[in-house]
């Protein structure tokens, strides 16, 4: 195994280590007293984990702009779906 | 590793060069994953509306789930994603033995995830917590808990079906490589890996939504 190959394999292990740390943090958060911030923190950590997987395992960190555009298109439309739906649900009287 | 790639992934007639072929393959896979985002997104939206409408009932329903098993399954799935990334790495380098070891690890960890999930389903069935005519629940918000469990079974069931599909493709690749000794094309392994990591990301959001909203 050459040095470059060995280095990129080590990078994958580092990504995995980071993901395990984030998951442990999410499990720790659920042990704290209940409050409205707790689900928000758990979802925030989930978002961070998804970003680490996309950048580290799915190679988005070294992909070109067209691949990034395709990868973010689904999330963009999902954001619009949530925004418009909750603009209705959260403003009903 | 251009030499290994050249040998394993012949250039298709419609492509001007290897970069063109790789980009087309990646874009096709990402376009499909975007459609999958919308499929799961609709379920997450339904969940979010019900969660906002019945916050106490959903918290009560979440307390019926086992955080230990859910957390364990998340570690298992993250481990399978690492193995899949290492398998892709080995495929690009044209290295057969590490490819087989890592694909085998993905199969084992994916199988373990499904076994734990089905144990959870079995436990819910024993307690009468499967939504439907025979649903039993003695807590404060039985109707909201039934809705929560309906979403739990639907979302985790759809996720489990995606895992079964992924494991079938990975199992086929493992067997073909082990029996014939021929390496799969790196682009094919990359596309499979993208799918597997996507399935991992879906679970990363399912876990807090279902297990941690207590």
C-alpha cells in the first residue's frame, strides 16, 4: 500500500471517529433535563453527522460544482416543502 | 490509480474520456438520491406535523422505544458505512482481498442492524404495540402513541427495505468477486457506496426523531 492510499484510508477512520463522537454527544444530550432545546440539539447533531458523512464518505468535499448542485437539489426542494407547509400549520388560528 | 481503473472499468462508447464517464455516473446516482430525499422527506414532513400537533403523545410514544438498541444500531450502521468507504477505497486501488473483507463487514453489520430492528418489532408485537385493531396501550395519550408507532413502523420499515436492497447488491458483488476472482468496476462500487451512505444518513435523522424526542 503506498503512502497516499494509506493516508486516505486513515482519513476514513478519522471520519468514523468523528461520527462516533457526535453520536455519543447526542446520547449524552438525551440524559440532560427535558426542555425545548433538547430535540433541537439532537436534530442539530444529526445534521452535523449527515454533513460529515456527505463530505467525508460521499466525497462531496472534493467534488466539482455540478455534483454539489445535484447533491443539494433534493435538500433544497425539501426545505421549500417544509417551509411552505409550516408557514401554514404554525400560523393557523 | 489510473492503471487499476483502466483495467477494471472499460470506457463506454458514449463517453469522450474517463472523467466524462465518471461524472455521468456520479450525477446519475445523485439525481436518484435526490428523488429518494423527496420520498423519505414526505414521511419526515408527516412526522413533523404530527409531532407539532401532539407533542406530549409523541414524547410518550418515544419513551416506549429502547434508546440503547436504537443507539447501538446507529453505531453499527456508522461502522457499516466506514466498511463501505474502505471497500470503495480498495476497489479504486484494484485490491481484491481488502475489498472482500470490507464488503463482508458491510454484510455482517447490515445484517446485525436488521436483526436488532426485527427484534424491536417482535418486542412491540408482544406488547400489543402494533397499530391496528388489536392495538393496546394504557398510557395517557393512546391515540397519539398509536399514530407515533404507525410512523415508527412505516419509516423504519421503508428504511429496512432500502437496507435489504443495498445488502442484496453488496452480497451479489461480494459473491461474484469471491467466486470469479474478477474485480467489480470502481464506478459501480462508488455508486453502491453512495447509496449505502445515503441509507445511513436517513437513519441518522430517524434515530433522534423516533428515539430521542422523549
